[in-house]
C-alpha cells in the first residue's frame, strides 16, 4: 500500500492577527482565540476603542488602517518592526466589511483586500480566514454581497492558504440583525412589509460562527477554498 503523507498542520499554539476587533464578531473572536491558547494581535484604527474590553491586557494592539499597506506590514511583524525579514503572524483573520459605506465602496474593499493579501504573503502568513456572505449561484447579488464575494476571491488568489467562510445572517444578542428584529417586534406588532422580506435566508448563531472561526486554525494547510456555513 502506498504511503499517504500526513496533512500539514499548524502548531497547536499560533500567533493570530484579528482585524475588525472593534466589531461584533472580531470582538467576540479574540477571547475565544485566547481561551484556545493562541497569542493574539489586533489591528485597530483607534486603539482607544479597545481600552475597556476585558481582554485588552492579554493582546498586542497595533494602531493602524488596514487600507494602508505600511500599517498592515507593521501589524504582521514582531513588535511592529517593518525591517524584520520575517513576520510573526501565522493566521490572519480578515473580519472587516463596509456595510455602512456609500459611494464606490466595492473598489475600496477590493483594493484593501488585495493589499492585505500581498502583505500577508510577503510576511509569511500561513493561513488567511475570511467571513463572507452565503449566497446562491447564478443570481444577481446586491452590491454588498457582490463586494464580499469579490473580497473572498481576492484572498483566495493571494497565494496564502485561505478559508472563505460564507454565512447567512449571524444571530446573537448585540448583533445588528438581532437587535433590529427585536426592536421591530417589540415596537411594531403590525407593519406593512416590503417585498424583500419574503426572501428566504439561512441564519446562523454567533457561537456557531465562532466555533468555525476558531477551528480554521486546525484545518490542513493544503486546504484553500470556500465553505458554506449552514444553520
């Protein structure tokens, strides 16, 4: 019988960089990664927004803009040293979106994803993990969903093994979707609804999404593809 090579895995303890740590999912992923024993760095445009989070003293915070290649490079290097020949980040979690953006945000998001992908490859990142949106094939997508899909494709083309999770509406206390639905049901017992409310969706609990995100660290490094996250 032919020998089968064992899958190449990351060590049980790695260094991760979480982008979007001031957001809903990123802020919940950080303590999960710490609990799993990993070293955590975060990149935030305003480090002051993390001053009161309970895990602030357990992570390294790099202040910078993900759209700036130099800031991304600093976040991927030991102690933010851009002249270091090797980065110290094993896994980069890309959890940023421009849901409230106007104008040509699709171009901005795609350019930023390509910039991050280039810097990640240069710094020797071994895995990128991205959370996009669940969508059917062969239909016209909204601008935001189209942008998320394009970002995922750009990261997959980076040359760094990438996992693109595609999830529907993430439900959990504090999420925008959950709070909007709760507010509507508490204040509007009867409401005329537009046609789009008839669209069928597949929501997923936030704790399930976090389970998959944490588990991405242990996926063999020869895996680089999309995964649909169903409920």
